[in-house]
C-alpha cells in the first residue's frame, strides 16, 4: 500500500530540508553514507481461549533510526521522537563511527574475483519498484473488533465439529500495519505502508491418557480481506488432519538413511541450512561455509534456489527493502551453481555487485542486515509418488517444527513434528518427535530427486537472526540421499 | 533514570483511565538506555546508541480486559490512546476471571528500585571514549598468531555493551513498585579453520550488573571463544547407544527450562503440559531439588516482584523430585481455583548433589560418556515431554576428554531423563538467569 509522499512526511512531521539537515549532521564527522528510517507501527491482536474472545489489545511503536556508514563500519542510533533536537542528538550519536575519518567507496572484492557469474545477476526477475505487492482493500487499523471476532468463533466451532478429541482451542488474530519513510544521503526518498495479518489456532487433543497438540496458521501481507469462510474451513481441516497418525506415531530406529522432504513447509530446511549461509554478511566476514564457493557447483545440475520479495501478498514480499532498495527475485543457485549471495548495501559494496533488496530490519531500533524473504527451490520434473517409491528404507517428513544451523560448519538439526517411515517404497508407520541432522553443503550435493510440486507454505514464519523479520519458505518434494535420523 | 515527570505521567494516565470508563487499571513504565561497541577482526565495526521507553496499560472495563502499549508519551496523544483502548476493551467478551491481584500479595519493599543492589553508579561516569577503549581492549586479533596452534583464526566478532533499565509498575489497588538495574556485557564469536579447510565456530560471553565484575571477562572472553572453537577440530563419529551424558553448566538450561514451562499455570489450564496433575507427586529423581531464590543481592535475574506486582519469595520449586506447585497468576487462579503464586520462576537454582564441585570432578566420577557443551536445534513436545536435540560436545573416557563428536542427537522424555540424574556439580554461571550447574545423567539415548 503506497500513499502520496506528503502522507508520510505529515506522519513523521518532517520535510526534505529537515531530513537533509539530519543527514548532514550524521555525516559531520565523516563517513560516506547515511540514511534515515522512520517507522509508525500499529499492532493489534485478539485471542480466543476457552470458547470466548476475552483478550485483546493494541500497541503503537514510533521512531526514527539514523545510520552512518564509514566504509563497512556502522554507526546507529534511534529516537522515539521526531522532534528536531531529539533526531539531531541521534544523528550525532550515529556519527561516532566516523570519528573524523571518511572511507570512500572501494570494492573490497573485484566484481569478477569469484567467477564471471557474480555480476549479471542484477535485477533478474521482477524488480519493478513501482509494483504494489500488498494492496489492501479492508484496513486493519479502522476495522472494529466486532468484525474480526466471528472468524475466531467460527474457526473454533469448525475444529471442534471435526474431531471429538479436541479439548482446547486457542485462536489468535494478530495484525500489524507499518508506515515507513526512508531517506538517504543519495537523496533517495522511499515510502510505503506495509500490512501483515496472521490467523492461527493451537489445538489440544486428548485420547485416553495421551495428549497431542497441533498449530495451524495463515499469514499474508494483506488487509482484513485475508480472512474468509474458505480460509476458516481450510484451517479447520488442516488442524485435525493427521491426528490419528500422531497418536499412533512412534520414534523409529535411528541411523543414517534417505530422507524425503514433503512439499511446502519442509522448505524451512532450505531456509535454515542453506539460505542463512548464503546471506552475504556471513560470507563477507568469512564465517559462512559458502564464503569461498561463489561460482562453484554446490548441488546437482537443474536445481534453482531462490529468495523472492516479489510474491504478491506473501509474508516475505517487499516493494522496497529497509534500505530503500527495490524488492527483487534473487537466484542464489542456478543450475546447481552458486551465483549470488543475499546482499544489503554494505555487502553489495564489499562484493562490487548491486544490492539484492535483502537489507531488512525488525524495526527502527535495528540497523538493516542481509535477511531472506520468501526462500524456495523451483520445481523439478519428478512425480512425488515416484520419489517415495524409489526409497527402499527411509523417512518421509511433512512437518518440521524447529531447526537450527551452524553457519561456519554448515551443520543443521531439525525436529520432525510428523512424518512416516518409508518401507519398500511405501509410506507405512507414522513417526514423530525425532531429529534429522546433517550438513548443508553435503545435503545439497546429495539431492537425488526434485519433485514437480513446489508449494510455498502459507504459515506464520518468522526468522530470528539477531532480529525478527517475517519470511516464508517453500520446497517441492525432495529426496536427499543420506541424513542422520535420531530415534530409539 | 526515569524522571519524576515521566513517573507523574504514568500516574496521570492511570487516573485518566479510571476517570473515563475503566474500573481497574495497571500501568507499567519502562525505560532503558544501551551503548554498544562492536568489534570485527580487531577494529571498531559498529557503534549503537539505544534509548527506549514504553508505557504498558492493562484495563478492566465492564467485566472485560485488554492490554495495550505505546512509546508515544506525549500527554494529549496518550489520552486519545487510552480512550481508544477503553473502546476496544468494550468490544471484547466479558471474562470474570480477569482481575488485579489481591493487595495482600503485592510487593511492599520495592520503593526505590535499588533494594537488590543491581545498580552500579559507575554506569553514570563512563564516557564514550572509555567504552570504546574497553571494547577495543577485548580483541585478540593483533596477537592471533600466538594463539593459532594448528589452526587459523578466520574471524572474530565481538560486542561490548552496557545498559541501564528502569521500570515502575502501579495499579488502581495502590501498587507502586520500582526495579532498576545496570548491566555490563561482553560476547565474542570466533571462526577457526583447520589445516584441511574445515571451519569451526564457537562463542563465549559474560554479563554482570557491575562494571568492576566484568573487567576480567573483557580480557579473557575472546580467547575463550577461540579455545572453544579450536577444541572442536577433528570431530569423530561416536557409536551412540545408551550413554552417560554430562551437560556443561553453560547449556544445562536446555533440559530444565521445558520442565519449568510445564509447571506454568497457562500450560496446565490448557492441558498442554506433561506435568498436568503431577504437582505434589514424586515425578523426578530425589536428587533433583530446584529452589527459587529471587532475592540474592547483586546477582542478575533477582527480582522483588513479578509483572503483576506480586511479591516474589524463596521456595522449593521441585523438592527432592517432587514439583511442589504450579505457577498460577491471578487469571489462572480464578480459572482453575488453584491458589495463586508468582506467575513464573524468577531465579531458579538447582542444588548440588553427589559431592562434585566442578565439571572435571563430574567427568572423573562418571568415567565414560559424552560431554555436551552446546545444542544445535531440536525441540520438545510440550504435551508429552518427548525431546530430541542435536548436540555438540566430546567423548570422554576414564574421566578425560578424548575427541569432539559430530552429528549426534540426544533423544528421550524429560520425566525419564530427570529420573536418570546422577550428579549435580556446584559450578553454575552467575550471568545466567537460571543457576544450573554441570549435570550428569545415565542411560540416555544418543544417536550418531
């Protein structure tokens, strides 16, 4: 959603000359770039618990962040007031990074040092900065709670109607609307309003003495129109799906074995185990296991891995990133070759490439760093059923609940919330509450098959690298030759 | 740090809410200031200045409840915000269980915020130049050659920061309480590379409310991170199976936190806890006793009151394997009929058992097994208590570390795990919010 420029200048009670004066103050001691990030966020939430919507609230967060770059060094300060004297104090605090020096732009790494494919990735895909990727027809800020509450009530009744083992339902509608104004020492002024809605249910089931839980959610950069009876029906059906298997599930015998990732939410593995290692700050600092792999074959030919800010209404969609760079579709791996890291302005300058629109921040309280948006692998040509049929003995995973990666080593661990044993090419006994561990680069090299069924998961994914930002993930059905599965 | 004017604004906001439709209200006003200096490979890489304020408002209107917050503290704007908040609460469904705590339970001795000795005057006199010097003095980059023994240090990234946090809470039942603390912190992450190009990363950190107390760690933190990273070089497979495990005090909270969470009243009321109906029963090993000790002066994590303003107290959370009670706030108490307590464990302390003082003592006593020094991913099931975590650590034999292990998992159920507790050392790190020493367990499933 993009209003006229004056709308944003009025919210923050600034004008271009005043922002120029702030930039000048920020650069007074030196430095070669400065920017301002104004934010006005309203959050709201409603909670259904024990059959009634008895809890809710609204929250306001307002302020401005001032950043000074001196070479690759960062000075950052913020103010919760946009009064002139408060912002000036903030600019002076950020200017401390320069300390009388100026480090003008130099490429730390020649543009083609790691292969000719390093450049030429500029704005591939859909870079159109004029696109509004999250138009809103019903606004969160002006919608009464009485309009939202029936969706929570219906979700609970639909879930309970589908399964008599349901003992508790906690339903939540949460939303956030953020007005953003960005201005920098290049005199670029960008502004927009970002919506975000999330609708979720956590369901507790009881069968005999056993208890199980399941959470389902939908989250989009959209207005209230994201709520509908159809969404309620879909979520209710998803909430009770697979509960029989979950009560019957057990831990399998552990060991090394082939693993098939189901399409959709399994994409979190791609986000954690590979995506983070492709973020350019980890590579610039030499900590990522991929820092010397640019231009090299990192997985079998035919595989494309993408980070995409252009998916309309997606949780990771961005018209602009938080440095004012247009949102883009960035191919990190093309035909199995690592062709691009994910860049903010600092790392792009270091590598001598264009920023990829990945400079993101949680709020005005944080300086931007390279972050993913919607990360996924493109579809291959295998039928999912054929992939499963090709595995004599292994594990099929359709839901992970947690994951972690060690960026330097590439080692990852993921908790399997639900899945199945694969025996003689067929899904057999359900499994749960086990871990899968492996190494990111090795797992990429060991991809044996990619399905033709890419799905982007619609759930509420939040990435927590130093700061929390909304993301999404996806993957087609993928077979990995060998991973370690924890079990009895 | 909070000015009298800011505190007066909070009082006026409380009164305004009561005059305009709220029958009860609680206001919490927080303010914090942090200065941070980041170091990358021996050079200053980042400076950051962060001043935050937030006003949190809980409102009870016509039998309904809502919670709100804003960092825009201009008087007129706040009044409009409160009027809008009251309208929002009126749109919710009534909930008789919502109420303020009984005034008898409220804290009475948190008047100036400094009763627990968590505030260091040295914070006020530190200059920006002094902070910068402290931060730059923590790097080992200019002497890395002498530390590189069979490996290369690829990068060091550290942060020195100090902060002050000041908070007051007041309600329409007459509560007024204040908590003030300073914090001085250092943290480093280091990546090293062995002769074959394999990379290993690790970290170390420390935090304390007193400047003087952090000074020794400023000198040793980065080197300790280097040592921890280098110690991982040359990992080997381990056959796994049923193993003795020793869990380093740095990461032992991974096993206790889910147990404390399972004692939370909300999880119990929602039946999403593996400890439903277990209070008062012997569930864990009799070797396990966890005390809540919230009043230790000068130690991070100490608090005189919880977010409702209810006074904390010292009591056994788990007494010789028996969870003594659930954590029941006012709302959950009214929902369940259970006696209210503080809302959560404040500063849990696991008491030593078995006679060992240090991690090395425990390794010698246990003999053979796996020493866990960190966790990498994994999760637990809050309903069943089943868990599976990726682990980092070392194999040890005859009480001596032999080699790092790789790609290992520890899997089990928390009730079984804590029934297999054999030893608790006496080496908890004071910088952590939960004081958990090195732990030893027997007969635990480990997969490699």
